[in-house]
C-alpha cells in the first residue's frame, strides 16, 4: 500500500511539472508574439519619446564600430610617424571601411613620451566651437608655457643653434625678406603654418601696413572701414603681382583672290595680350601671336627685351559705385639711334618727322570664379601721337567691341621664387 501511495504522489508531481512547463511555454510564446508585433509596428509597441530596443541595439553597434575604427586610425597614425607608410595605409583603409568619416571624429592627443601628458592639440572645450581670435589664443599659449617668451622650440635636441635663439628683430627682418619687394604675401601665409610662433610673426601689423602702402600709397593712411591692415590687403580690390593677366583674341581677315578667280581665302588670326603689373606702379604690356608657354617666362624681369614690348605706369581708382578701375599709359622704350649719312656725299639725311606713340587704357577690375581680382574688363583704349617738331597731338580712340576680350590672371610661381630686396 505504501508503494502504491508513493507511485500516485510521483505521478501527481510529474503532472504538475508538465502543467507548469506548458504554462511557461505559453508565457514565452506570448512574449515572443508581442515582441514580434512590436518590431512590425514600432509606433504601437513603444511610447513616444522612448527609444525601442532595436534602436538601442543599433546605436550600440555604431558606437562599437566607431571605437574600433578609431583604434585602427590611431594605429595608422602611429605607423606613419614611425615611417611604416605601407602598414599605415592598410590601417587607414580598414578604419575608413568601418567609418568613412572617422578622420573628423577623432580627438588627436600627444603621446605620453612627448613630455606633455594630457595636453591636446585642441582643448576639449573648444572641439565644437571655433576659436574666434586665433592670434590672441596662440599668444596666451606661449605665455603660459614658459616664463620667458620664445617664438618656437626645437622638437629634438640639436647641437646647432636653433632659429628660436634669434632676436625678434632679426626674425621679423627675415620675414620681410620672405615677403620681398614683390609682395609675396602667399609665401608669408605658408610660413605661418610652421608653428604658433611663426603664425604670430606672420600677423605682425607692420608687415601688412608696409604692403598696403606699397599698393595704394598715401590713400591708405587709415584702416577704416577694415579692422586690420591684413584685412585691408586681402579684401580691398587690387591688381595681383605674382603672375600675368592674359587674353586671347581673334579676328577674321580677307585673303588674296586665287589665280583663277574662283575663290578668295579667309584667314582667322589669333593673338594674345599680356599685362604684368609691379607693386611700384609700373606695368608691362605685350601684344603677340606667340604662345603663353614661350612669352610668360620672358616677362619675369623688367629688363625683358622684346621688340613689341611696351612699358609704362598705372594707377588704381575707386569710384563712388565701389567699382575699382585700372588706368595705364604705356609706350615703347626710347632707343637713341646714331644719325645716318650718305656714303657718297657724307651729308646727313633729311630728318624724318619724329613722333611719340603712347597708348592709354582703362580696365575694370573684378573677380571671377574661385579667385579674387583675377579679371580685367576693357572700358577704354586710345592711341595718342605727339609730333616733336610741331608739338601737335592726335588722339585716336578705338571702339571696344568683341575683339577686346577680358584678361584673366594666371599665377606664375617663378615670378616670386627669388627675393631681390626685402619689404
């Protein structure tokens, strides 16, 4: 009897366990169905303002992917600094495959071996906001680094004298040689990218003031309405000196009639106009059919010798409508010739009536495309002939038509490769 009772109790317990398992399965099945329905209709399954589980999972995956890409990118930077360029390229590629814009999401920091632990290239508080006054910020950083202010410091120990040992006056004189008398301010801006100290030297107001005086003379004694001399030089319209203005022109002329008289040829003539401006107010003008690849290198110096080359001076004029115009007067160089004699009678030839030719031009300065002050439009062109014997002057004005195409600026690196004089 006892064994029968035990068997009955075991059977009851097994039936209870089976019933509890069935209820658990039903609960899990209902939960699965509810989760499935919530994924199908997320708006009904989640309240407004609270992210769903799928969104949380997706965000976690993105963060994990970005963290892995950051490690790969920093590893590539380390390999590149050590000279392993090919290994660095592999890590760069793997990082950009995970996150294409990982380069702009990384906070670059100095390594602990540099001796400045915890100092970032960009402060954490300024990651999202640009520094308004970079010059004052760099000056403050240099002041906080050491008690004695130094423009720059060597990264490695060296036995030779570093440029930071030079006095400030000598450094500024070197910077004036970089700008040179040709006003190569582009080189000065490139020099400011070396370090914070050079950036401060390149923003010296005296350099930019002298550059403005070379361009506009006495008309720029005040900075108004500009905030600095540098802003005036960059924003105020002016001609450019580190290249040449070129225009390509063409016209059609009638040729000679054929021998049989059945047709007459027409010729399309193409030629170029070149303008080279200098900071001291001088200008060179050349009209020739030769290609710019041949002519541009020959216009580097003012002592260029070409038969049709004309020299003169120019001035800038700004009207009330804020339109900047360039007025230039050019003529050929005077070459003194020895008097001619007849071989037989040794008498002088009858003097030919000598005349001086000068060309007066008016051009309007404007900007086109990505470059500034790179376009000159014709507004006036005339020829003035003065006879020496009678002092009579004849002026001939040319019609500005389609043949007077605008001149566009082309920068020439060789024009500013050498410095003849400091600013």
